[in-house]
């Protein structure tokens, strides 16, 4: 996003948001789309902690601690763009995950038979 006014103090917002749901132990390749001269990956809530300066950021053998919001900033000939990616890692063997993944019926009851 490009802000023309020097007096505009609003923070630029991510131009794209994506979400991923993966299991504990899986790997995930996050890709900052498009061609750019410079890439920078960080966590949304920790922007000063640089995770990578490559177009791709890989989460290997995910743990529950990898659940977070990631952001990639790309600088190219047209300015700067950002992509925010939400990653949620779930341990499907836990009771909590089974409850969160259950589908509720119209009556509000938990549907345990997969319908």
C-alpha cells in the first residue's frame, strides 16, 4: 500500500491476508508473492524480530508455539506491499482440538458422527 500524504499518520495495512491450519509435526512453506528486490518476514506482534530476508519462510516440524500471525514485507519497483499469514497448528490427538474441530448442528449440539 502506498500512502501519498506525508501528513497521514495511519499505519499501512496488509494488502493480503491468508490463513493456514496444519498439524503438529507438519512443515509449511510460506511464500511472499510477487517479484521484489527485498523481502522481510516477521511476526505481526514482534516486527523487530526478523525471521527471514528471503521470499520463502519455512516452518519445519511445526509445534503449537508456531501458531501465530506472520507478515512479509516486499519492496519492489512499485513501492512496498505486505502479506499477512495466519498459521494455526493443532494437535489433533488432544481433546481440545477434537472439540474445536467438531461441527455443531442446527440445535447447537456437537455433531460427533461427521454429518
